[in-house]
C-alpha cells in the first residue's frame, strides 16, 4: 500500500473552499442534497455496470444510502454501496476541476457580493458543499473493480488534503463529516430526516437514517398523471435538475407506439447559459424500465433543446445502448423524433392556451428556439410556429407569430418581411419601413443578429419567402408620388447618383434612384439579399 501523503488543491478549488468556509449562508442544509445526489449517482453507475456485466464485484451488497448520526461526537456519516473510486479517481474527481464552466462559476462567485451557493450542484462542484457544515471531511472509498484497494481522503478545506490507504469498505464510499461548532443540528435525526424529505425524496434508492428508511423509492414518470401531486412533480424536478426552485413548464406523457415511452420533461425558470456557465450539458436522462442507462444523454433531444430537464424511459431500449451499432442509432433517432415532436407540440399548445406565459418562456429560452430554426432542418416548420417577434402591426411590447403574420397578409402578398434594428423606436424612425407603411404591409422587427440568421435560414414559412426589408429588389408597390413635389429629370438623376458614387467611393457598390422612399432622402440597401445588414455587421465583428 501507498504511504500517507499530502497534496495541494487546484487553485479554483482553493478559491471555492475559501468562499464556502468563510461566508455565512442561511441554506447550509443543501450540503446533504449534494452528498446524497453523489451517492445516488454512484449507485446508478454501479447498477448499470453490474447489469451490463462490465466489471464485477463479488460482493452482494444492498444498493442503498445510509446515514449514521452521532449527536455526542457531532458527526454525520453517509455511506453508499455504489461504484466507489480508485485512488487515481479520487485525485481526479475530488481536488481537480476540468470543466471550464465550473471555473467561470467560481470566479464569478468570488467576484460577486452575494454568494449564491444554491447553484453549486449545477456547476459540478457539489461535493465541496460539505465544507459549509464540516470542519473536517473524511472520505473513504473502494472501487467496484475487482482487486481495487481502498483509500482515504481527508481535508480541513484549507489548501490541501491527505491521501492514504483505508480498509473499512468492501465497495462504495463513506463520507464522515466532523461538524463545525455552529452546525451541530446536522447530527440530529429529525433535522436530517426533514432535509431528506425536502430535497431528496425521489432518490431511487433507499436512504436510511440511523437504520430507518426515510424515503419511498418510486419512479414517478411511470405513474399515472392523475396520481401524481403537484408537490411530487416539483420535488422530482428539483431532484433531476439539481434545482432549488420550481419548474416553469412540465410535460408528462406516455406513448405505446411507435415506441413504449414514459417521459417527464421540465423547462426551468432560468436560462443557465445567461449565468455565464457557457454551454449547458443536455439535461435529460434515459432510463429503460426504471434503470438509468444514460445521464445527460446527448442524443435524446436535439442540441438546441439542451435547456430541457427530465427523464425519458423506454422499455424498447437495451441497457447497453451504444452509438456504435446501427440498430441502436436508428432506435435513438426514432426516439428522439418522437420526444422532440411531442415537446414542440406541447410548446405550441401552451402558446395558445396561455400566450402571456408563453411570452415569458420565449423571453428566457427564445434564443434556443432561434438556434433550432437556424440549424435544425428536421423540425423546421414546428419550430417556426413557435418564434415570436414584435412587428409594425403589434402593440409595443407585444409579439406576433409567423402564423399570425400569414393570417394578416394582404391579397397577393407572397413574402414575409422583417427588418433588424436595436429597438422598436429606432426601426420606426428609420427609412426602411416607409414603403411598407405606404402599402400597408406588416414588417417583423428583429433585434439581434441571431434573429436574422434564424429567419434567413428558415428561408420560407408556409410557402412564403422570408425577405429582409433592406433588400434592394423588393416586390412591393412603390408609394404614390407626393403632391406638390417635383421629380428630377433623367439627367439630374444621373448627375446626382454619379456624385454620390464619387463621394462614397468603395463604401458602396452602386447608387440608384429609389422609388420606395416617402420622407427620407436616402437609404442603404443590401444588393444581393444574401445577408441582412445586422448579419454583415455581426460577421465583421467576428473577424
Ligand atoms: P458532480 O456530482 O456534479 O460531478 P461533485 O463535486 O458533486 O460534482 O462530485 C465530483 C465527482 O466526485 C463526481 O462526479 C464523482 O465522480 C465523484 N464522487 C463524488 N461522490 C462520490 C461517491 N459517493 N461515489 C463515487 N464517486 C463520487
Ligand atoms: Mg454532485
């Protein structure tokens, strides 16, 4: 066996521990949720490996989490019979952070005045929450791999940790918390039981406190909708999404054909990518007959729906599903098509049932749907229906959909018009709308380059082409000549445009007489209609 030795934490972990140890929190109890969630993950992994026959542990141990409390010594010990860790894995998983998003989170946390540690679990550093309540943490673990040696990790959270051999366990992980003077309450059974009921009632393994089981293990997604209470749904959401608040939307559905599916999907209240976390991991886990086969599954929904959380259970999936076999890939594609279609239909229903609530959703997650409209050909029409924009015919602050636009189209109108500008006011003060106003044609207002990418890539909706109002060649009627305004003659126009061209030089490719203006003297247009002005500015900024 290796001798005991001391190692330094990675810089970001030192920073994080410094915050965890030295700030005051009202919600310290979340440490337990984090430790239980790690134990549950370790058990899921063990169950999976055991069932698929990869690796094996001779030991027949019940798959469970047990918590022992010592109210005299003020310790809390949490033990799981999960997958455990080898010493190398301990060094890699506890003491190091690989994810750049987590590093960003820690840096932001260090810089901000309010230290909101509720989010700790979502940033892949939940384990360190133990130091909110413990002055010393001991972790003993033994990997499920045959012949693995046990090891112990000990730290007071101040810069370093000790590693050494440990014999106690035959498989799994035990974490012993020596509680701080002001956290002795967490060695009391009634306190711990309350916290488990609050945060961890959906952990799919028995949780025992001093030998007594506290949770009822159930896979609520397989239950009938009318038998699940609002509270159970919300608690389950907190469990799968590692969240502390309630979901914004919920979709629970069952299908028998073309695949047997039980799914429970949630939309969170917040867009975590806006918190500077970088790109979200996919949030849906795949089960087969209540057994977790893939956490954060990549293929169950398209990438642009990565903000959706929840579970999909299909008994048609094999436990050892693999991207390598054609058959499994085909199965996943089929499953993804069904789930995505159902989810988009759900959003469509919500947008009609509760339009105001949907607009709130749109403000938070619209950016993902625009990504879908721009990149996902297979669900183009369904996504297009979900887009929302302000328009020249909407009241300020209200939004319209493409189907609304189509319904209001003028007789003979063949195109859908949009124009980009930073705000409604700036668009309406500019020259682009003049001809459209004169012809009473509706124009959608887009505010960000991504909007123009989405609409341009959509290219058309219900057979009507998307056209940016700054395109040079428009098929719209010219405004009628204004009374009392005299036109220039042919030669004067030639002289004037030539003069403009000479002054502007290479900044413009052509200067022409325009028939589309009413109030403004001149307008800048996009000659080839390939990229709107906002897209060009965006691309230039990228280079
Ligand atoms: P996350 O759970 O989001 O990965 P944590 O900080 O909670 O982040 O845990 C870090 C890692 O440490 C886990 O991913 C896992 O590999 C390992 N780990 C933590 N607790 C356990 C446990 N009880 N059994 C096995 N591995 C664990
Ligand atoms: Mg965790």
